[in-house]
C-alpha cells in the first residue's frame, strides 16, 4: 500500500481526478465529461467510482482529498451552494458525502483559490508569500494569498476580483451591478464592447473573418489589434486601461510580490503584459509598483488539478 | 515587580505612552507633543525617558512593547521609512534601537493596522475574524484583518485603501495618481470638491459661516447638507456614491463580516452610515451585501494607544 493524495477538479465541461504521492508526483489521472443532465448525485457517483478504480489500480492508501470547484461555495461548511455549470448542485454537501464514503479528510476550495495555491506551489508564484492569481477568460476570477495563506473571508468567497467597480455607473455586469472589471475586461466583455462599436457603424477587418459578428472573440480582437486595425487597437487599449485600474486596486490593497495572470485572455502574452506593466504604475503611486511582478500563469489548464492536489497536501 | 506591557502611539501632533497589565488594563499613561523641530533622536530620547519614568512609577517588569506609527514603514525590518509628520525620521530603525535599550521584544505597525487590531480586540469589531477598518479624516487609511490576522503584504504596507481608484482619470491625488478614494472622499477631498463649485459660481449657506471659503471643512458641508442646502446635499451624495464604490470593492475582495469606519468624517454618524449601507448593495451583487455590517469605530482617538497595546499583547 502506497500513501497517496487525491485531487478532484470539477469544471463546467469536464471533471479530472488524479492520485499523487505525498510530494505531488501525479501517478495516475482520469478525465471525463461533466454530464450535467445526469444531476448531482449521478455525477458524484461517477466521481466516487472513478476514484475507486484509481485507488485499486495504484494499491493506494488514501491520506486526503482536495476538491477544486467553480463557486459559489461555502467552504467552511463544505457546500456547493449553486453552480451555473452544474444544475442541481444546490447547497450540495459534497465534502461531507465524500468524507463519509472514502473515510479520509476532504478539503474544498473554489477553482480560482485552488489555482492560486497551485501557482504558488508549482507554478509562476513559487517562493512568493503574497500573491494574487487572476484568471481572465469568459469571466474574471481570482485567488489571494496574503502572508503565505489563502484568504477566505466570511464564507470562503473572498477574492471576487472580477466584481470590483472600474467604471462608476458603467455597463451592467452579469452579477447585476454596474461597471465591474469582469463586465469590461473579461473575454466576453472585450468582445461585447467591440461588437457594440461595430453595431454603431464602426469598421474593422475582424468583420471579414467571422460569419456573424456575434462570433467575434477577444482573440480575434487581439490579433487585429496586433495588426494595427484601428477599432481593435482602441478596444485593446481601453481593456488595458481598465485592467490596470483593477490590478492597481489589488496592489494598493495587498502589496503583493506578484500578480499572476491566467485564463484565455492572458494567452495574448506580451501584447497584454507589456502595456499592463507600464500602465499599472500610472495608477499605483503610493507603493513602488515596479517592484511588483506581473507574471503569466505557469500551469495553464492544469492549475485546477494541481490546485486540488495542493489542497490535499496541506 | 508587576509584569506589564507598553504601548507607544506616535502621531503627528502628539505621542502617547501607556503601561498596561497583560490583560490590557491601562495602569498609567503619558501624552506629550511631538516636537518635530527636535529631530528623530531627541524625540526618541524623550519617549525612552517617559517610558522609564512610567516603569519605575509602576515597579513594572516590562514584557513587550507595541508601537503604532503613521507610515510608510517597513514593519519587517522595523523601520520608519519616512513620515510627512516626523521630518528627519528617514529609514529610522526604531524597533532595533528601542529593543536594545529596553531589552524586550518590540513590534511596529502602522497606525491604521494597529487601530484595526484595537477595534477587533476592544472595539466595534469584537468577535469578527474578517474585518476592515477604514479611517476617513484628512486622508483615508485602512487596516485589514482576514481570517483572524492582520494582512501585511510585502513590506507591511498592505491596506492602502485610500488609494484605490474610484474615478478613472479623476482628480489628482496627493500620491500622484488620479481619482483615488482619498482624493475624492477624505475630509480634504469633500471640502475641495465643494469649494471648487463655489469658485465656479455655485451658492451655499456655508459661505456665510466662514471668513474665507478656504476654511470650509467636511463638517460644515455635512451640517449644511442635513439642513437641505442644495450644493451641500449634492456634494454629500456624491461622497456617499464614491465611498460606497470604494467600500464595495473591499467587500468583494475580502468578504468581511464588518467594515468599521473611524476618523473625523465618520463622526457625522447616521447621515453617513444609513445611505452608505443602502448604496453599497447597489455595487455588491455577487455576495449578500446585507450580511456585512457597516459599523462606527468604538475607540475613537484611543484607537492608537489601544492598538499599540494590542500589538504588545500578541
């Protein structure tokens, strides 16, 4: 019997389960689609079945299980409160159920918190005691490590970085408030601002690259901006401006050693990072902004499963 | 010999020193003006002399000293980096000097962090594990307690709440950036916005109450707003709007149990707190904002010395 830890990464489209040694070497891993039509209990049974197969395969003695899952959660009570991607998971006591069935301790964190931990332990944030992980994709999420520890807040939902206000009375966000960072600077937000301009009559080479303007993504816009398309350049610069305000707010609040950016929009690389580093220093004058590193996430799509394992290894 | 702790609160105008029992009962206290023309070493000698007198008077065996001081500091290295109110205190190693002379452990925190700790231990924040202390007076400062602990950041300057951006490209702040919460909503910021309107020709009953419009303070404006003076009402409502954006940003980031407001502007009481509670929920939709308490600080001017003692008792 080998002592091992397990990580479970529950995403909207797929679920990953891995077994690793106590020093985080992944020995085996399974990935299967999240079939949301199955309902919470069926998905849970599948998770437990797959986990059981891996344990038997590896002849493992399980020490602990870490679960990373999209929020909102109540991590203190171990509940998935509700999930847009997992219908039927309402106040679902996943920690208690898995703990009873597997008879080992189980830890739950939201996916962005888990990714922050993973980046600190295995990725771009190694060696930092104060770091912020910000993922910019369909939405904007984040995890905060201050003085070496993840910040949780009252119910474990601290770090809702996507919902700080960057434009007073700005565009309505999916959350219901106005001018949230997510509404303006997420992949969806970038595309929406661009498409609005097109609808108001602006021209761009991006139009010829899609069948329907509703198919335009932040990637199209970043590419066209790199080529000098004026509308795309405007939208990209506006994105950098508001993103630098948002990240600047995080810096004055936390004085981190580094901000680590992940998610689809961060894949634009230096086209995002270079102007962002420059502009953050316009918004942060009270602290030496140049000492704070703005880094690209090191784990990419693996951050969920490594985050879950990092939780299990704590 | 009685075992005691000491607190030293170094402010711009006065310095307070207190000796207390290990359970924070203040036994004796001295307050003297900060004579800045004397230079750092002379002030330090005065602090040590006064402390020595108190120790002898109380026949105390000193266990630990806590120091609360306006920033910027480097709390990890125990330095006062520079202080607008204490000329000559440049990278001043106050912790090391006092530790050597008094031969006890010495802890340094900035005044807002110390006040946050004091409010949690003795004031309005009793029993809360996640709380934000925000002081609104000439400037806006803050201290953050997350999961039971003060957040420090890289060099101990986390919590610069006054310098989050609430108006993109807004008015220039003393720090050099634009549209900071402090520039807009501090006592100084409130008065400045009001006086600008007067200079552009607006009328207000406040004009008849001062000899010179430069003497107008936030207090005059709050009073006139309570009486229905239209310009004062406008400026006060604008203050509430931007303050609720700033505090809303803190809430989505930290998910605290409470935000505790101190400082001169908070003395306006329910005129500030009632509309603030209402408006915060317009900006915070991702979390149940109504569960987060917005409270008035309980310690007032005593927060510095109680903060210093709380540090010494840790």
